[in-house]
C-alpha cells in the first residue's frame, strides 16, 4: 500500500496548484498585489512538497521490502507526474509575478477578457486532470484535450490582439509571455493525463 501520508501530500499539491492558477488570474485582473505575493509564496510550498514526495517515492522503491507490482506502478507514475505538477505551479507563479508588477492595469480591455477566459479554462482543465489522475479515469483524457484546444484558440485570439497595436510594445511582450504560461499550463495537464493513462509509454 502507498503510505497515507504520501497520498495526502499528493492531494495537497494538486489543491495548491488549482488555488494558484485561480489566484494568479484574479490577482492579475484585479490588481491585487497582495494576492499575487501569496501565490508566489505558495509556490515555495508546492516546490517543497513535490521534492519531499519524490524523495519518499524513491525511498519506497529502494526499500529492502520491495513494494508489490501494483504499488510499484503507482509509485513510478508518481515519479512521472510530480515534476509536471511542480511545473504547473511554477507557471501560476510566473503569472502572479506579473500581477504583482501591475501588468493587468496596462492591458487592453479585449486582452483582459481573453486572459480572464484563459484563467477560467485553465482552472477547468486542472480540475479535469485532477479527476483523471486521482480517480484513474481513462475516459477523461479526450475531454482534457478538448479543453486544451480551447486554451490554444484563446492564445491565438490574444496573439491577434497583441499585434493590433492596442498596447505598448513592452506591455504586449509581457502579455504575450503571460498568455504562453496559460498555454503551457494546459499542455502540462494533457501530459499529466497521458502519463497517468499510459505511464509505460512516457
């Protein structure tokens, strides 16, 4: 059996990343710099929990009393998905850092609307990925890929807004980077679901 403490830590990390992507988006659009700083601080906790979990998994795999085949598969899956989860926490932190610098107030109305929607869809895809991994739902992968397609479409729409010249070049560059963080967040969710469904192929 996988230790309950390790399972609880994994659940905690998933919850923290979900809170972070939502909080980063709200902070960006509302100009709430204190919330942005909280998200940045929270990423430190995510990093710590992930590193601690990886050490625990490695210790279990190398223990004198070898885990069962089923437990070994689950432990190896954790080793594959934990770094991906940490990267999504980092992406939320990158968005929060731009929120802390007041980027949201300099964005055009259309770019703000598109970013708001990207944040909503990223929160949805994270919930779907969480369900797919923690509930072992193989059927959820196609749904996650469909949600990721919407993120990609929003990214294309936001890119078009950026080249329209509605914002200064420095602001447009920062918004472009922010949009890329959301897009990568969706990509990592797809990777997570695929790794959970077919860990031997990754």
